């Protein structure tokens, strides 16, 4: 079975490159001097994971026809009056926008925080919706910042093609 998954690639400086598949949690990622080696390692990890999945989860490995990577500037402040907390968020967040033709909404996945995925009615509302979601996320999880999640600015979207055996439908 041919699988095509989004792959985010980010040069780290020097010869190092980081690549990860943002669609999964925990995410599949790697760092190394060779993008082709990273692709092979990630493809192998996807194959192993895919073969162990229940047949009902196979649809999650499909690539939506509308897919884009956007870098969104976030400058917001979230407040929790009950706990008297204030969180200031400023930075650029790389997000993956996905849409299926019959859906009326887009799925937005912050590439470095796939667990913060949310739905969006129209991509034009992305900056405001992302700021609200990240502010709420920080308050829910008692985070003071998102320093590890901000984009480096050089991230790009590629496809990871994997040839894997489909999981069995037999018990």
C-alpha cells in the first residue's frame, strides 16, 4: 500500500537537518546530517507503526488533497483571572492546514505541537484562531511560554512516500 504523509523539514545550521511527520502523536522525528537517511529512517518507523495499527485507523494515513504549511505570527496575551495568571506569547508558529473536499472546515495542526490540533472555518481567520488556541493551550497546561514550539522560519513541507503492508482485518 502506498502511503504519502506530510513531512516537515527544518535546517538547523551547519550540516544538520531536522525532519518530522507532524500527523502523529507522539511524533516521528529525527535529526542528522543527511535528509535522505532521515527519510529512510522515518519511512521505516511509519511502516512499523502502520502494520501494528488496527484496520479502522488506516484512514488517518491518507493525505488530504488540500495541504499547506503556513508560518503564522503570533502576538497575544492570555489571562486566567481565577488563577491570576498572564501568559504572553510572541513568535512564529508553523502550522499544517489540511482540508478534505467535502468538509466545510480546515484542520490546523501546529507542526511542533500536534496535540494542539483544532478545526477552522476559513484560512483567513488563521492568525486570530491560532492565537486564541495557543493562549488557551498554555492556560490549560500551566505553561508560561512556548519557546520549544516556535518555528525557526526555514521549515518547509515535503512528502514522505512509504510502501507499507496494510494491517490485517482479521482478529
